[in-house]
């Protein structure tokens, strides 16, 4: 699961196995270690409610409604999006999306790879092949 912050927005990208895992109702948990602390981020499914995020004690939890997760996981729908009210401030944008393979192979950063990703939609216009 990849996590990205930008201003008042949070974006998560999930590989195929992770989409299957969250669709089965199993939470996905990742940790980023710092010299004096750990950031824990968790994606979980809730039976009811709306897509929402909460940050407390160094832990970010994003909850997704089960009905939306099941529809998203079993379709070609790319993402789930919501805005969460933050009192007196711009809303917090939440985006959870399927992770696509890169169009330029070998252009990964660090330990990122295309293993277990979804085929990039732009490859279909090239007969299902990755561009050179």
C-alpha cells in the first residue's frame, strides 16, 4: 500500500492482493520508521458509515464502507473518493485507488515495482502491450 500526502489530501494506492485483502474485510497495516517514532497507517473496512480518516497517537486510520469496497473491488472502477469535513478548514480529501503498472518500465523509485499491479489503461490502446 502506497501512501501520499499533499496538503489536505490523503491518497492510498493498493495492489491487486491488497484490494482482495480489504474486500475480504481484512485490514491492511503499514509502518514507516523514524529515528524516534513510528507512523502507523491502517486501511480498514467498516460495516456502516462513510469513508473517513482519523489520526491519533501517530496512527492514521482510514475506514471504508463495506458496500463500497465490495463494488469497487469486483469492478473496473479505479478509485473511491470522499471529502471529510474538518471544522473551519478546507475539507480533507480521501482517495483510495487501484495501483497500475508503470508505462515506462524500469522507472521505479526505490523499492517500488510493478508486481501485482493492475494493467495500465493506456496499454490497451496499444493492443494490450506495454509501450517501448
